[in-house]
């Protein structure tokens, strides 16, 4: 189980830089429907869900996942190449959430037949709407992801960014061995884009507003970048962490080298399984600021010759039964609220079910019910109410067909800025100079330049 959860660090919502792995051999000869996807790091749970909700039903054309790569950029490039060929090699794409506008705008996707999905109230509104582009639903949530804050259990839960910084500064100034303040994903890859967006949101700023306009050079955003710089200057975000991906940041926290950790839900099971013996004693909470929403979505290829079957396949794989399997057996954060509160699947480890929250499907942040007492498993998932609170307040990365260009420019510039200040070099740009120079570059990137 622990090995599986460590492997989940490579989930395509935030894939670390890695040596590309060759794709596996072709799917079975009897596959009629093909789902293009990243390498399956779920320990076979996606295959299990596919067999349960689709292939196990008599009379349906057999479907198979076709694993492309464990590296997100390679997945995206291969899928776009296949779509541009118009050969219909794939019937369904399993897309990272941030790729949906690019694939939709490129004409690679067929609109979703929403009637095949019945009601959509089981999805949180922002999770469902992330599958749309220009008012058309092109993709359905397969699984989701959201950032959480992990902290030592002898520390209080931080109320906000300033509180976290103050707690880390005070603890680091006391007696005892040197320790990092905040461990996170600060290497120059997609993880830094996510962490930097969240840090700017945490301090009252924004990078791109709801209308798609770059606003990082506006007053509140400049101040937010200034606070991020101060966090680095105070060594709460240390230069040691500027090469960290999911794996390195998790290691730093689990080995007691950091007070706080920004990470994904699967880290909870890794840490809780160890804390019973030699691991770090910790707690987890929703980030005390907005998190980036992650996850994968299923979309029907524009060029499939099996349109109706592909639509039905997407509906089956994003239904309640599949969501329960992915959550309880594979550790994927479910896109459907009902899966959080369903009983665990037989033979699967997973979070203990709780009574569903009263009232509307989408509760206010902070609401949730207390899970019923159960025997504590060897490793534990995030409490359903904690995960639901985090998902409710999450937001997407800037939706754009040119998101990849935007992210590349943003993370490269931010990494250089933080690296300069962490080393205490002379001539490092202040927040105003930095944002004034970055804003036109981001506008150009979002325009496809």
C-alpha cells in the first residue's frame, strides 16, 4: 500500500520531472474502444473500475486503457499528435484538467452527451464546470485532486499565510536542530506553478482574473508577490526546497526536516501508515487559502467512429460505482461527493465512511459531519469532511488553450526570482519590478505567442 501511494506522487495533475518511461505494449487484440491515458500508477485500480462498470457488462464492446507515458508533457504531446492525425486511433482521452481548453479549442473533442450522465448535482460545481469550454461541456471528471496543509501535531493549525510564517519563524528561532519551515513543490516544473499561484492567492493577489486578464502587476498582486519574497528572505521557504518535487517535499516532512508541508491527499496515507511506529506525528487540514484544483477528465475524441459507445463508456467510468472504486481502492480523490461518504469497497483500504453532510450537495466551507468511530487502519486517508472542505474552496488554474506556454513562462520567472532572493544575491528584483516585467510576458503567452 505504501509503495502504491508513493507512486501516486507521479499523478499527472502534477507530474515531476522524470526520466521518460517507455510505453507498455499494445492493448489486447480484442479491444474495440481505446482510452488514451498516462501510465497507470493506481496499482490497477483504473483497470478494475473499467472491468466492473463496462467490460463486465454483457454485450458491450471491450474497452482498454492505452498507457502513453508517466510524464505529463509526453502524454499531452502524444495525444495532440494522435488527434491531429484524425485517424481515430483513440476513442476517449484521459486529460489533465488544464489541457481541456487546448483540446477543445483545437477541435479534438466531441461535446459530451450530458443526458447520458443523468443529474450532475453529485459533482461540486467548480469540478464539473472545469470540463467545459466556451459554454460547451467537453469532458467529465474522472478523479480530482486538491492541496492540503500537513503540520506537526505539536503546532496549532495556521489561520492564514502570515500565521504559518510566524509559527515557522518562531519555531526555527528556538532550540533544537535546524528545520525547514514550509516544504512544497518549488522546483521549476508544473508543481511550482501550482504552489506559486496558491501563495499569491493566499496573500490577497491574483495572476489572471476571472475574465482571463493578467493582473499580476496590479497593486494587491504586487503586494502578494512581495510577501512571497519576504517568506523566502525569512528562510521559511528555504533555498534547499527550490529543487523539491512531490517526492522530495514529502520526504522532508516525513523525516522531520520541515514543520509544514503543502501536498496532495495521497500523502496522508503515506504519513499515517508510518506515524504508528517511527513516522512524524502530524495533522492535516485544507489549505488556509485557496488551493489549485487538480485531476483528470474523460473526453470523447472528435474522430472516433464509435461515438455512441464512447459516450456511454465515459458515462460509466465517471459514474458512482467507478468513483467509489477509484477512491477506496486507488487513493484517487473522487469527483463525486457521494463517493466520499460511501462504504469502502470490499478488499480495499480507504478512508472510513462518514455520514453525508446535511442540506445541499455543496456545503459551505467549514461544514461537515463527524465520521463514525471505526477501528483505526494501518494507514488512513484524509477524513471525508476535510477533503470536501478543501475541494469546495479550490479553484482552477487559468483556463486557456495556451496554458502550457503560460505555465512555462510563469514558473521559469518565479523560480529565478525565488532563487535569487534565497541566495541573498545583490540586484534581485523587487516585487514591483518583477511583476512589471512578467505581466507582458504572460499576456503574450496567453495570446499564443
